[in-house]
C-alpha cells in the first residue's frame, strides 16, 4: 500500500534574476540582451530599466526574492554602486544573493569587484551562454516551498 503521509518531493523553482542599470548610464543594450537570454534559458527575469539607485535595486531584489542580481555598467561607476549595494545586502542579511557585474569593466576593477564579493564579471563580447551556464552552476538553489537555501561554498566555471 502507498504511504500517503510522505511529503511530496520539493519542486525546484525557476532561478529568479534581477538585471539592473544604475545612475546616469543609458547603455541598455547589453542589459536587455542578457535579460532576454536568461529568460530564454528558463529563468524568471526582472529588468529594472535605466537610471536606478542602489536603494531601488536592493528593493527590487527583496521584493522579487531574487537569487541573482546582475548589474550592467558601461559608464564607469561600477565600483561605487556595487560597493553600496553589497553593503546594503550585508545589513539586510542578503549574503546568499549571487551578484554579477557586466559591461566595460577594466581588469583591475574586475579584481576589486571580486574581492568585494561579486561572483563574476562579464566584459564586452562575452557569449550569453557563458552567463547562463555560470548562473545555473552557482545560483543558490531553492524549491517552490522555501527561500533561497544558501550560496555554494565553491564557485564553479570561473
Ligand atoms: C552603443 C553605444 C552607445 C549608445 C547606447 C545605446 C543603448 N541604448 O545602449 C549611445 C550612442 C546612446 C551611447 C552614448 C554614450 N556613450 Co557609449 N557606447 C556604445 C558602444 C559603442 C557599444 C555598447 C553596446 O551596446 N554594446 C553591445 C552590447 C550587447 O554589449 P555590452 O553592453 O558590452 O554587453 C555585453 C557584456 O558587456 C556583458 N554585459 C553587459 N551588461 C551585463 C549585465 C549582466 C548582468 C551580465 C551578466 C553581463 C552583462 O554581456 C553582454 C553580452 O556580451 C560602447 C563601446 C563598446 N564597444 O562597448 C560605447 C561606450 C560604452 N560609450 C561610452 C561613452 C563615453 C558614451 C557617452 C558618455 C558619449 C557622450 N559623450 O555622449 C554617452 C553616454 C550616454 C549615457 N547616458 O549613458 C564609453 C564609456 C566609457 C566608460 N566606461 O567610462 C564607451 C565604452 C566607448 C568608449 N570606448 O569610450 N553609447
């Protein structure tokens, strides 16, 4: 006889990603290309649109309960904005959110971003499949019944 007291297996929800543009940076093509590629790969994507502030981006991540934040920056202010957002995440206990930065990021700044806690930096010419693979390998897992279960200790595919 079937034991109907067993819990049904938890289903894995689609990975939820917020793609954000901050400050006066109007270069939105890369952000839109990435947002569309992640959506086509089966992820749930929220694109904030241009001219956001760290506060509105953090609010979007909280509101959407996103596992991944992707910041697109082609105007040079990536260090300031990312530092501010990571500090807010720490205050709010959002340490498990996988943070990615893409755009025109000099190599020295990419190293600094990784030191601050950014999981990976994607510069112009990156195939979108590489971003999809990286997120699939590193986004914190969760099932449909619960919150993000925590970021893997080891990042793969860097
Ligand atoms: C097209 C373009 C514009 C267009 C933007 C149109 C639009 N709606 O996006 C227009 C003409 C409006 C423009 C204006 C300006 N631009 Co412009 N522009 C470019 C250019 C030539 C291409 C950018 C682009 O669309 N690439 C195609 C997309 C698909 O690629 P991408 O954005 O790089 O995205 C890829 C990766 O970077 C990454 N990625 C990007 N975002 C994200 C996000 C996530 C989450 C992830 C995972 C990955 C990721 O993945 C994508 C796929 O590979 C670049 C030079 C260059 N070669 O990058 C200059 C460039 C970005 N522009 C520049 C400048 C200076 C300006 C202006 C200030 C010029 C001026 N004096 O007016 C203005 C600023 C306007 C503003 N308000 O921001 C500079 C920026 C320098 C800097 N970083 O400090 C650049 C680098 C040119 C240069 N060499 O000097 N620009």
